[in-house]
C-alpha cells in the first residue's frame, strides 16, 4: 500500500489533508525506519500519520491535532487502513507534545502560529544524531519563520529547504491540461 496512498482513499470531511505527492516527499525526508517514533503535529485527517505508521511497523506514531473533527477522522482512517501503532492526541501544540516519548522524526503540517515553541519542544525531545523535523510550509510567512528559526539554531539543526509545485493533468475535451496544486515549501532539519 505504501508509498503514496491515493488521496481519495482517505476519509476526509472538511479537514485539510496533505496531497499524495507532498506526503511521499515528506515521508522520504523524515527518514522513517521500522522502529521509529514519529510525531505528526497538526495531523489534520491523519494522512501523513497513516503512511508513517505503515513504515514504522515496530515503532509508533503520535498524531497531534487540536480539531475534534480531525481527531475523529484520524481514528476512522487508522481503522480503515488497519493501523494499530498510531495514537491520536487531541491537543494544542506545543502543550500536547510534552507528554509524548522522544521521537526520531517530527512532521509539522500545522502550527497554529506557535511554530517557535513547537520547534523548541521538538528540539528538546528529538533523538540525535540524525533525528529529523520536516515542515510543510504553505505560506511565505511560515517559511520565513521556519528559516529564521533554523538559522538561529544552527548549532542544533542542519537544514535544507525545497519548493515543490505539483500539477496534475485533467482531461478537457480531447486535450489534457495541467491543474496546479498549491506550491509547498518543505524544510527539513536534522539534529546535530
């Protein structure tokens, strides 16, 4: 089933979901191993959590989400895909992170304007060497905050950033036309 579960296979509702192509890149950047402990902060529908749990079969994934609708969808998607090594945590971040075990990888899909304190908590609980944090930044402001944090913490993290633009072809009569998906900046920090 992995990598790249199709978007339409997830139970979605009105909660934001990371698109398939971005999930694949995010999971690849996280370097998830079979025994990894993964935090998915701002987990939404749990699409990244599900794919991470399928990779970390001997590990565990914690999907942190503040929206009760998202928590419900995470549970439904975990049941649909038969994922048992996933715990949905209904909490605002960073508060809900303090009770989780240290992680090998943390993925941030949403930060609720709390990016710096979330990254501080992750930095203090991320295993080293090689622990990774992967951020999917939709807005320029989030990207700028993320890069400023990484620059200010260069003794804690080495980092890289990529911008990804995905287009899907859509049939328009006898032609195929590119339909753009919102561009995303993926920032990966590795604990030094």
